[in-house]
């Protein structure tokens, strides 16, 4: 049988129960019935004595402290995550405002390029309407 302290540290109570139940059930097949009976009585006697003398008064208090600690940790984690989410919203809002500014700049550039294209087109039309002689005098004809 495993050391009980090791079992407490390494196994869940449900695993221990299944293992212990299996071992007790295996005793049913032992040929020495008297020894089996005495062993079960000794185990029950020793176990009941420990149960009767166990101080259970602080179990609830210990459990409450563990719950309080978990609740505090949860509250701190929640605050941290909320602050992180708020920061993300702030960054997204700034990003959106920068996008709006960039979009305004893009529209302004497009508008100015359209104005530039119209001015160039006007100059080209005006040059094209000049006679070769007039264009030479104005310097708009390549030599």
C-alpha cells in the first residue's frame, strides 16, 4: 500500500477512494477470513479514533480564507483586464481619429492633384490653341 501522506499530496480523493475500494474488495478473496476480519476491524478502529479526535472547527475558516484569497485574486485580475480593455479602446479611438485625419489629408491631396491636372490641362489647351508662331514667341514650343 502506498504511503498515505504521499497519496494526500499526489492523488485526488476520488482516485484514492477507487483505489482503496479496490484493495478492500480484493480482501474478500483472501483465504484467511479471520485475519481479513481482524485487519478490517483494526483499520476501522484506528480510523474512527482519528476521526473522533480530529479538530474540524477551523475547516470552514480555512476554506473561507482560501475563497477570500481567490476572490481577491479574481478582483485584481478583473481590474487588470478591465484596465487593459479600456486602454485598447483608447488606442482604437486614437487610431480611428488618426485614420480620419489621414483620410482628410488623402482627400485634400486628391483634390489638389485634380486641381493641378485641370490647370495643366488648361495650359496645354491654351498652348495647343496658339499658332506655331505665337507658341514660339511665348516659349511654349520645343526647338
